[in-house]
């Protein structure tokens, strides 16, 4: 007859095994994190080819665009920057995204007819993309992120696949960054930037909007 007070070793040892098996099953059922290309596709549409340059001279040296196109693109980017540059509530918050001495204060009245002031990053380049309806080129200002060195559009869409098409200035970007006009950006606070995973919000495919605001395009 067995002693009822002896420890039940088998039943106790089985519990950790069951727990480990359950954990493995749970891990096996987890979805992998989406790639940057997947996040870009979800938020900004199917990728399309674009070119990015820091200066008109760099654009002209590429030999891929007429000199007049390079000048027009740079001029259009500089003009649009006044209204569409990413806006931050403080210089510190802006510089955390773009780097020290890379941000400056802009008066809201001069920028878009509104009151108050905010901080914006320096314009660091321009993008040339084909209009999706076949109607020539579309231009956008570009801004570089301090941490990853990437180019971003005013709406937060990021350029990826650098060197695309065998060209040093070739990239891809979500097609809505080309097709959808960008209007005045809302001023970003620390909480809104953090909620989007930083500049451009590449961390999460499920968050809407690019700068921590509601919509990615059109304000």
C-alpha cells in the first residue's frame, strides 16, 4: 500500500513541461513584425520609383533630368517647404528627430496665415517622381532623419531601397506620397511623436497618419 503523504513527483514535474509546451505554442502563433516595405505599403500605397537629390547641381550631374527640371524641382520644394514642412512644438523635440542645429523657429503667421510659432527642420533635398496619371513630374521637399539618415517627405513617407534601378539617387516610396497633395501640417507634440514611433512612424503599420497626427496627407 502506498503512503498517501509521499510527494507526487510525477504530477509536479509534468506541470513545468505543460507550461513550456504552452509557451512554445504561443510563440509559434505570433505573427512576425511587418517589414518597412509592408508598413509603407499599408500606409502610403504600393511602391513607386522616385529620384532624390540634395542640390540642383547633384540633379544635373546625374544626367537623368534636364537642367530646367532640376531647377524647377528645387524651386518647388523650397516653396512648398514653407507650408508643408513638419512642425514641432519645441526645438528640442525637432532636434531629437533631425539632429542638433538642424531645426529653426518659424512664425505661423508668415508660414500659413495662422498664429503662433513652431519649429521645423531644415530642407535637405527634393524628390522627383512621375505623376501617376502620366502628366509629367511631381516634386516634393525632403528632410533627413538624424537616426537613420533616410529621406522623408513632409507627410512622413520614407524613401527606401536606395540605389534602386542601379542609380545612386534612385529610391522607392509609397505611391500616395506622389499622388496625394500635402497641405499644412499640424504641430506635433511629444506625445504624438512618441505614439507614432518617432519621425515617420515606421515602427507600426497599424497607426494612421505620419507625424503623430490623424491623417498622413492633406493635414
